[in-house]
């Protein structure tokens, strides 16, 4: 059996599963995780669950740590910049 935790990311309707790395979480807690895209901030969705080995998609990336207020500020700033860039790069039809 493997322990997993569901993590949701901004602009995503999908939940991704990670190794909780021995940490305890509450729902909606911000955490820092290792993803295929690098280090990202996500939000805990649910509780740690135990699942059978054959239900796990490997490699199972780990939650690195609980996010700090500085992590959240950086994410909000990056999101704001991304939104501004998207608005400016629009095109007319």
C-alpha cells in the first residue's frame, strides 16, 4: 500500500496525486511539490489516502514541504504577471 495526497493547481480542474513524504496536511493547505515542470505550489485536496500498489502511477513525485507566506506571495505575483502578459498578447479576429 502507498500513501498519496491529492493536489490541485491554479488553472486546473484536475487533481494530481503525490507522495505525502511523511507530512500531515489539512484540506486547502498550500504545499510545494516537485512536478515534471519543476517546483510548483499546489493546494491540498482531501486527506492522505492509502491505495493499493497497482493503483499508483509511477514515478510518484513528493510533496517537498508546506508552503510559506513568501511562497504564496511569489505565486500570486507570478500569476498576476502571467495574466497581464496574456491580456497584452491578445489578438484581433
